[in-house]
C-alpha cells in the first residue's frame, strides 16, 4: 500500500460531493477570499510554536498566487469573545506565513471596514493580504448576515480551506457563500477524500482504533462505520465504560455510567456481525494523574479500588499491534491513555509505531492523536493526518458539515466559472 503525504486526492471530491473546488474557478486577476485555519499555538512572546496548520494551507495559497489572483486570507485565533485582544492577533501568523511563502504578506489591522477595503483596492495580481482575527467581531460566531456580506464584499470568489472549523455555523464559514461563488480548497478536498471517500469505501481488512476519554463522543463513529469495518480496537478512558458494562470492576477509572447499556448493545451488535472487537487486557494504573505518581501494570479485570487506569499495558499494545498486522486501511482517532505524561505515554506511542509500520493506508484524526503521532516521531510515515478534531468526528459519524454544505453546487457539464 503506497503511503504518501503529497497533495494527490485519494478519491476526487466530485465523486463524493457535488461541490465546486478551487480548480473550477477562473481566478486570474480576481480577488479570492480564502478562509484558512490559522488557529496556531503562540508562546508568551507571541511567537508561533507549531505552524503545521499554516503549512497545510500552503498548496491552496500558492496555487492562488500562481494563477494570478489577489489573495485575501482570513482566520480566527483563540477565543477573544468578540473583542480586540492583542494576545489573539494574527500578526505573528503573518510573519510566519511571509517566511514560508518567501514573499510579502500585507497584514490588515481589521477584517472589515474602510481601511481594509482600501488595502484590497490597491492589491495587484499575486499579492497576499491577511486579515486580522475574525473573532474580534462577535458577529463572526453569531453568523451575522451583515458581517458576512461585508466580508464577501472584499472578494469575487470564496474558498474554504479551513476543515478544522467546517462544523461551525459562523459567518466566515456559512455566511459568505450566500453572496459569492464558493469552492473547496486543496486541504478541504483532501480531508473529504480521506475521511469520507476512503472510509466509506476502504481497502479491506479495515481496522478502526478508537481512544480518548469519553465513549459518548465516538459512538456515532462506530455506528456509521459498522458495516464497513473488520476489526475495532478500543483504548483510552472510553474502554472502561465497555469493560464495566460487561460486569467487571474498574476501580476509579473513567466511566460514563449513562452509556453502559448503549455500549453493551453496540459491542454485542458488532460481534454478532462478525466484527472482531478488542478491549485492553492490561493497563497502567495510578492513584492520581501526577507525573511522579506510583504506577502499576495490572490485568484490566484486576484494577483495585482507589486506582485508575491511565494507559493501556504492554500486553494490550502487543495484542493491538498484532491485530493491525494484516490491515490494508487503518483509521485511528483518540489516544490510548494520558500520553502527555511520560509514565502514561508508552501505550499510545506503541500504537503510533504499529500504525506507522503497517503496510496500509493510515488515517489519523483528532488533535490529540495528531499530537501523539508527532511526539512518537512517526508522523511522516502516516498516510494522512487530519487537521480537524470536531469536524473530523462529525464527518466520520456521517453527518453533514455546514461549511461543506454551504459551498456552491457543481452543475452538470460545468467547466470553470
């Protein structure tokens, strides 16, 4: 199975969704409003500490520059709650973007208003303008139509390349497309191609690994893929709701008691369909989630009261790795434990290495899982790492994302517009 991290579409978006893409737009000399996801971490000196989200949008930005468009970039950063807050300015992003593009990036002091309109009017073909944080205006998160109309007035075309916010009903996501021809950028195309195209029609055997804290956030994924998956591996805190539902003691491990009947029903249904279902057989336990806490490795059926499971154990890591050995498609969403703390990181990192080593198409979704594969040092060996947390989960649940639904429908026989 070829493993690549380039810009090829795994399955063309037109075969999945009937929406325009950036390549359908005749953008030479036109003003193109690109909604990006530049919600990146900053340190105390307001320097970008991780620019992966910026880099992920470079193919769309560079294409637009090369086609001779006037590029207007927009994004949110953090949660300024509708007020101007220097801690959430996109100025540091403009500096990093300028370095990555190796060309000037004009930074606007706001995202709407006469000053911004003046900067846009002076733009030449190939120029790049980054607007200030959209969320400095409360109208953004309220999906205010007047605000969306003002943003749309800056451009001739709208391109959504912000998959991480495609599940939000915000003005820059669903409002602007009401006023402009709207298309998917290359990152959005790729996300849809992998998370919808490849998961809906996987090369089999198809193995899904689900982890993270709560089972309630992943039930929709299980129900959506149950007819396509061959094996399901459950780790992380969510595993202990399943284990308690079977009737075993789990100590002080995280359990969603209101989900016990649901997970028991789903587990029995999957097993009845002939799907191999794996739960941890051992785990790393402690009495607190502190870096220096005493830890033990015990079978999952022997967790004492007062102790909680915080990682899968070595026997489970080996069991799960063997279950992945013959896979041809692997979907992983959610870590196996509290991997941010060294004592509880080994299980997650072992699975990261097993996924990376598999001769399969490998898809990683969710912010925590993304961070885990990077910390494990295997990110370059993963076929595709999604940039969206909540958005990727919604797509995997089979739900329609508002940001994708808002894009312009492709008409039969349509070439470019």
